[in-house]
C-alpha cells in the first residue's frame, strides 16, 4: 500500500466510523428513551407493563424496516456504488430522528401521536438498513487483505460510541433537569442534537473515494443484474448461517444495552442516571475492545474468534444478572455486571462480525448479501428481544433467570451457526482474510 492509498484508507475509515456513530446514535436513542418516556407520553395505559410493551413494539418495528432498507440500498449499492448510498442513508436516518423531536404527545393529538412516531421509526429503520453494510464495506474493501478484520471493525465502534452518546446525553439531561423538564422537553433536545451530527457526517462522506473492489466490478462490467436474486441462488447456505451467527449479537446488545435500563430502573429501583451511566461506561470500554478482537480475528481466524466469543458472551448473562439482582443497590456491582460482559466480552463477537459477513459474499453482491444477513436476522435477534425480555421478566415475577437463559440459548445458536460457516468455508478458521475471492461459490444450502 502506497502513501496515497494509506491516506485514503484512514479517511475512509474515519468517514465510516463517524457516519455509523451518527446512525447508531439516532437509532438507539429511540431505544434508550422508549421505556422511560414514550411509554408515558405516546402509549398511555393503566398497566405500566402494557404501555412499556407498546413502546417496545415500535422499537421492534424499526428492526422490521431495516431489511427493507438493506435490500433497497444494497441493490443500488451493488449496482451504482457504496459511497452514494451512504450519503442518502445518512440523510434519511438523521432527518427522521430530528423530526421525532417535534411530534406532539398523545394528550395533544391523540392516536396520531403514536402513528407519527411509528412512521418515523420505520424511516429510521430503512435508513440504518442501508447504512451499516455500506459503512463496513467502504472500510473492508479499502483495507489490505491481511488487516481487513481490523479495519472493518472500526465502523463497528460507531455502535458503542453511538450508544455512549445516546445514553450519555439522556443521562446528562436526566441529571441536570427535573423530572418534569425532562419529560416535557429535555428528551426532545436529545433528538434535535442529531441535526448537528448530520451536517458533520455528510461533509466527511462527500470527500472519500469509491471502494476499489466495487470500482473493479464496474470497470469489468461484472455488476449483478439482480443482486438479491443472485445472493440467494449462489449463497443460500451462507445467508442462513450468517443470520444464525448474528443471533447472539442482536440478543445480547438489546438485553444489556437497552432492556437492562428498564430492568434496573423498574424492577431494582435503581435511579435512571445510575443505570444510564453503567451502560455508558460499558460502551466506552467497548470502543477499545472492538478493534482488538477485529485484529485477533486477522491473526487466529474469523470463525474461531466468533465461535468462542458467542459461547462466552452468551454464558456471561447468568452471572451478570445474578450480580445485578443481588447487588443490594450497589452501583459498583451493577456497573461491573454490565461493563465486563457488555464492554469486553460482547466485543469478541461484534469486532470480527463485519469482516466475517463480508467474506460470505463476492464483491458484486456483497452489499446486498451482508446487509440482508445483518438486517433480516435483526428482526428476531434484536427487534423482538426487548419484548421477549419484558414478557420473561413479567412471567417469572421479576426474576431475570429465564431472561439470562434465553441469552445463553442465543449464544449456543450462534456458535453452531459459525461452525456451519467453518464447514462450508474452512479457510475462514485458518486465517482472517481470504482477499477479494474469499467467497466459495455454492448452490443451495
């Protein structure tokens, strides 16, 4: 790699990281606020359980919309280019988030309030559905073969920074404002701040070059006429295995990063500020461990890193929730119960995940393929998790045991799926990256 290529790689990685940070801030700000604001202002009900469940239903709808965005933007990203799609998805995602700040409450406009909220949540999901694959691919396809896992992990850090910003901003507003001020207009300020981030991200993304691997596809005129069709025809097994591998990622993130706030504040009666600070600290720690595990996957193999990470991450839910429930209100114990599993162990999955999914597909269908795998599986792995968690906690009279066992189950499913990937593509176990031709063409599953 010459000096010019190295400079462009750093610029691309920076653009992908900042853009993905903005997208994840927007998306998870909704998740952080759903169980503490929207259940009161947009889904009022006599039973707090019902109102919280309804708020999380709109949270899940965003995940249902993400595969739509993944297919739409993946299609054009594989035919027109990665860069142009990233600019468009950022506009859709950011604009929807800013508009949420201005939606009147249920008391003001009745049923139109949750309808407007639902519509903008769908638009958020469509925008993020196309964002993730493009951001990852720009870094992955610019990176040298031996370090693709490391560089592709940097856009992944956007998730932890986005969550850190979302929980941190809400935590700061909760601490500085009275309850009445926060519920009246404080939470709206958190959504409105997205406008500043949009302009920053847009300026950076307009100043990077197109992916070299996609440029080669265009120059050789090898673009797929219908990427989604070719994805299924040649990569059915990889698609299914990839969705299974994604299971622990979606479940664990939404249990520890989203639902834990509701659990701590509602069941354990921990202050909202302390709960949000715990998640924020875990997100901060995660920023450093994501690239570490991305680098490890370059050294010891993508599937080996992911397989071990899936099992350890899933099993960590048992001691994590036990220590939370037995903490006696100790913030130190609660924070460590979140930071160790969420900030460190979870990164062993999320760090190598981007490169692992990219290597399941050829460049001409890669945007569509990895977007579909990540976003479609997110419906079950991520979108339904807060609903399932709420139901399991209610069914078990506030005990988190069934919830923790559900997380363990997700880890086992992902570990089995990664083993399947390794059987189909054993070279992913032996080394981190196979270069441009990493995908093994297969038909059927």
